[in-house]
């Protein structure tokens, strides 16, 4: 039991570090840990939302104290996210586990493509700000809606889609996208956690253990993010998504009923 609790605390610490550095809620780490500990996928995603709520709140408070959190950007994304988070909860409670895992793996590869596409566009016009091809209002509504859906469906904060979408569709620098994403995650995971709690999917003790570790990690990483070169942050983000996608495809294969 002690080893189990220690593993959850360490997993939360790692997720908190990633939350502050990469603008993700940490669910891409928390969900695999919970699945590896033999929790059901829907329990893993639900419990992850509780831990992410604590982690993202901690990181966002630190960003605010340091003057790096723009509440106008956060508010523009969180409205649609609140609504679609409940849709994600509804779908996640009914979808087959292997489909949930495989879809998560595919989502991660999509994000790698989006970040890579943005990098190519910047290289083609290094001295110009990339102008979005669609209305900023539509881009923000779509980004927020996608983030909320993923928060409820996959137990992630939605940062894995918000960061590349903000970069690609809104032309935001990667660090601003990360800091804004973390602020929105506070709201989306709060909504998703309430929805999952209603269905009885949240495991409170594991979630609080993960969240406690995340609180510490987020405080550390948000202090270091402004000092890191953009290329280092970008490489870390894409490498993490690639590794985790392979893990989720492997898990989906193992739970496939056929």
C-alpha cells in the first residue's frame, strides 16, 4: 500500500512538472499510470481530472503571481470548454475501453503533426507573425470546445490540443500558449471532474495523492519555463506525445476483446 501511494505521489510530481513546462494538465502521464495500476480506463480518466484540477490551479496561481497569466485569453477559451466537457464525460462513460485508449493514441499523433506544421510555417517566414486563415473568434471557440471535449473524454486537461491550436490557429508564441492553456485547464477539469463524480467514476484517494504531487511539481516548473529556449520546450512537447501515443496503442491492443 505504501509503495502504491508513493508511486501515485511521484506520478503526480512528474505530471505537475509537465503541466508547468508544457501547458498540459498532466493527464497524458496520470492516465497511463492509473491504467498501469489496473484501474479501468474510465476510472483512470475520471480520477485524472481531480488530480489535474489541483495541479493546474497550483501552476496558474504561480503564473499569475509572476505576471504571465492573461485572463482575457483564458476567458475566451473557457466558455465553450465548459459545455463540451460534459459531452466528453457522457461519451467516455459509454465508449469501449479499447476504443478510448486507441483514440487517445491517435489524438497524440495528431498533435505532433499540428506542432510540426506550425514549425514549418515559421521557418518559411521567420520574420513574420503567422496570420490565422480563419476568424480569431471561430478559432478560439473551436479550440476551447475541443479542449473541453477532450477533458471529459480522456481525463486530460485539454492542453495537448489547446497548445498546438493556439500556436497554429491564433499565431500565439509557444510560451504564451502554454500559460494560457494551463489557466483554461483549471475550468475544464473542474467541469469534467464534477461530471465524472456524478457517474461515480472518480477515485478520490488516488486522485488526491496524484494531485498533491502535482501541486509541488507545478510550482517548480512554472518558475523555470520563462528561462527555457522555445526550441527546447517544443522538442520536449513533441517527444512526450510520441512516446505516450505508442504506449496507448499498446494498451488498446492488450484490452481489445477480439
